[in-house]
C-alpha cells in the first residue's frame, strides 16, 4: 500500500484515507455531478450524522489463505468462431494489489473479466478467483464484488430495492443495505427510482452492490469511463481505501492517465494477447511514460 | 433457494410493469366479453355450453398475460442488465431460474383468477342486460377459477422458458401474443382438431370453456408444454454466456 501511495501523488491531497474520509470526498466530488449548493448542504448534514466508527468491514470478512493467488488466469482462451477474444492469457494477482488491466476497445479486457466471474465459459484454460472457478465459490459475494456495466439497474426500481433484491438473494441482512447506502451516500436518494439518478449516483450504487458481501476482491470494468473529473478522483480515493484495507482490486480501463495514478501494477492486452505485465515503475523505465509503453506495445501488435 | 425466492418476489414489486399488464388484461377481457355477449344471437346464448364457449376470451387473456409476465420476469433482467449482478450473487444459475419459475407461477395464478373473475362478472352483467338467463352453475364457476388459474400458472412457467430462450424482451412478448392471437385463433377457426391440442386450446379445456377436449387431457397437455418450454429455457439459461 505504501507503494501505491507513492505512485499516486493525488493521494497526498486527500490525507484522510478512512471510510469516513472517503465519504466526505465523495460528497465533494458529487456536488459537481448530482447538483448544486442545496445538495451540498443536505450532504453536510449527512456527514455530521455519521458515526466515527463506521467502517467498510461490517460483515466478517472471509480470510483467504495468504499464499493463494486472488486471481489467476492460466492459458485462458475464449474463442467466438475464428476470433480469439482472449488468447492464452496467463497472469495472477496477489492479495492487496491494485492492478490496471489496460488495452484498447475490443482488446479482450471485458471478456477476461466475464470469464473470471463465471458469466462466460472459457474455450480453454482456467480463470480462477481464490483458486476456484467463480461458480464453485460458496457465497461468492464474500470473496468477489464486481461492477461490469455502469447501468445494470431496472430504471423503475429504487436504489434501495436494487440492493435489497441482491442482499436477499445473498442471504445478507437488510441492515447491510442501509450501511452500503450510507457508505456511498445514497441514503437520501434511496427511495428514488434509478432512472432519476445521475451518472455518479449510478456508479456509486453499482459499487454499493458490489460491496454488499464485504468482498476481498473488487473487479471493475471501465469504472470511470464516462465520469467527470471529480467522479474519477472520488473513485480513485475510494479504491485506495479498499486497497489499504488489504483488498485486491482489478480495474480495466483504456484511460491511461486515470489508471497511472491509481494502480501499482498493470497488465496490457491487445487482440486477446497479454503483451506486458508488471509494476508500473518497472514498465516505465528510460523516462518513458505509461502512455509511451502502451502505445508502443499496442501499435506493434496491430501491425 | 429461500433467498432466491424472496429476491424474485421483491423484483415483482416495485416496477409498474405488472400493474400495466393487469390493466391491459382487464381492458381486453371487458371488451371482448361485452362484445361477445352483446353480439351473439339470444338463442345461441341460451345454452350453458355456448355461454362458456363465448367466455373463453377470459381464460385466454389470463393465460396470455400470465405468459407475458413470466417472459418479462427474465427478459427484463437481460434487457436492463440486472442479470449480471443477479448471477454474480447466485452463480449456479439453477436456483435463480427455479425461483423465477415458482414466483411466475404464483403471479400467473393471480392473473388467471382475476381474468376469470372479471369475465364472470362482466358476462353476468351483460347477460342480465339482455334478459338472458345465466346458465353457469357453481361447478362451472369453480372450474373456471381453478382451471383458469392453473392454466395461467402453466402459461407463466412456459413464458419464463420462452423468455430465457428468446432473451430479447420485445421479441418474446410479440412472439407470445402472435402465438395466441394468430396461431391459436387461426388453428381454432380452420383446423379445430389441431387447435384444441395447442397450449391455448388445452388451457381452454382445463378451464372448462370447451368440451372438445376432456379437462384432464387439457391439463396433461399443458403441463407437457410448460415443462418442455421451461426445460429448454433452463438449459439455455444455464449454458449460455451472459454478455
């Protein structure tokens, strides 16, 4: 985590990396997304009501063995006809790391994540989380939380009902829903239908859903693609908090600037093939930027 | 499994979809029954068998809208993407589909009861307005309600299966409507021996609107149709990749 902070200069401007601090940042960030001064006023009241001992880890976390790889792909391949969307991809992620999964649109990032989450079946190879296939995990929501699309909500359902239907299916107490609403500061909007939510609110609702089971691994697909700068910063701080708690984060993106400040290692994929992996500072030697490395690699692959 | 059932119940609640389906069904039943009773010659309407047959639109509407509700239970999740978080929470998809089948069957029972109830009320008002005696007995009403509810429940189960197979919401709903309004009604008119064996015709026999087929045979046929559709949809939902 210390390494992460070093590679993320903006963290210095957010010295309080506690969950409460995150929520405060979230509020500042969302003022630009969801509304003006009135929202801000209501949100400050919300802060003052918040208790100091509020933390993310309300549900007892499942403690995986320290030695086990949190994510491991072994010669992972997914073919659609002749097209290999993911081609013999091999990597593993250790506990507590924040990893950027980078590549152009259509490179195979989302497909890899869907394979890891059991939403799609590999053609060959293994996609494992906590050394098991996702579908073999008992109560997977305690291990893995994921947000694949920023808008996976029924527009006529309220934010609270969205979380409730998931919590109930998971066998989690409804109080957990209220805690998550509080954590992402959607309590005041919880009764409203999602169709009235701003983009930033939807992003936070998605995160709340992913965090319901207090997972050890968080997987986010293009999380801040459409977010405005304040939303991007909020997310970055939020992820750093989660990593500081020892959680593992895998975040796919094609927005390099955003990722460079957030992650401590990267995987670069294009045309289904993994082109590079390693800590950010090892990839960007010789004064190269991440962008230089990325463009060099992905251009070489395309020609 | 209890969790998945409760989750499916919750999913039924907050959207207006079910309400709109009820309203559309009410409108359809009221229109068709009223037109039938007012349009058919008084002599033809005097016999109880004829009355029952003219009221079959109530049973058909209950079945069709139950089927639509069943199809929506799964296609709405695909359409709005909630299928992803749903399957992330319950990655062994069987319990999710089983819960959808069970809750949709319950919703189908409600659709069936409401459709038959409205039909009976509307028919008795329209008949008395024309001064024709209502020939339906308590037993007829009992079969309409119980058989109609069972038929609608089975159609709802089949609807979940069709929805899981087709996946596209508009396609599934249009397909079910086209089946009932085009395939079934055309067959009923031109090839009645074949039409009465189709899912709608079997449901009509089960609800007692027609004596062309024994109710038990209708029930058996409809169970087979519903089981086949549910099994095909189940298989598709468990094997197919989620986008």
